[in-house]
C-alpha cells in the first residue's frame, strides 16, 4: 500500500486486518470503486477505527424529519474548510455533490459558506456549526431561538453540533497524518460514473 497517505504506520495488507475492519473497508471499496485513504490511515489503530466510525455512522446515518443528509455534509464541508482540512473538504464535497445533485455547492461552501447559494435556514445552520466548531461557542437561549425559528428541533441542534464536533476531531487527525484526498474524489458528482 502507498505509504505516502500517512505519516503513521499503515496496514501492509488488508487480509492482515481484523475481520470487521477488512469487511468495512472492502464494502466501501465495492460501493465507491476505491478505498478512501482515511480508512487506511485510521486502520493502524483498530479500536479507534471502530469507535470513530461507530459515532460517525450514528450521526451521519441518523434519519431526521428536518435535517437532511446533504445538510449534514454541508456542515462537514464548511467546518472542514474553516479548519483547513483538504481531505475532508474534497471527500465530503464529493459526497455533498452527489447527495445535493449540485456540482457547485461544495465549492461555494469551501470558499465562503456565507456567500454560497443556500437558504437562510442552511446559513443559520452553518453559522451555528462554526460557532461551535471554530469559536468555542455554546448553545444559549438566543442561539436556540434562532435555530428553532428556522425549523430546527433540539435533536437537529444536537446533530449540527455533534457533526461539527466529530469533524473537528477528524480534521485534526487527517491533517496531523498528512493524509491526502484520493484523486477519485475530485471527479465524484461532477462526471458521471462509468457503467460497470
């Protein structure tokens, strides 16, 4: 495996990984057509891999009546851009392009979410995410009222803050390891996938 994707040890072979990690990585490879570098970067510590992805999945896959999967990815892109995490901006920008069916949105958010073509509701969501992730802010009565005025429930507010929080962790780990985005991410959601 390419050692240039992390400053830390990488698995030398997938078949040497614990079964659950190997199965997860192969399932992602089957779905995406490649193995995202972050999976290999985190695999050198199986317990942390499991814990990170368990919390990631609990947040990102949780179904909400009002907060969409695309909006969660918007949070990831905006927070990751603020943190200067190229990997997460590019990888989650690709996911956002696919979920939102919008080839421009992720780039707009990565440059300046405040000028992106988004709704007031989404701008308020991102304002709060950055308030939590970048400004060490808290949820006070003013913020709660502002978010509820835009239709967010307390569960949604938790999700916004939790997604901002876990990607603060992810951004720091990926940047520390110097893990670059896979080349494949740059074209996802921009160019139709080749038929299998």
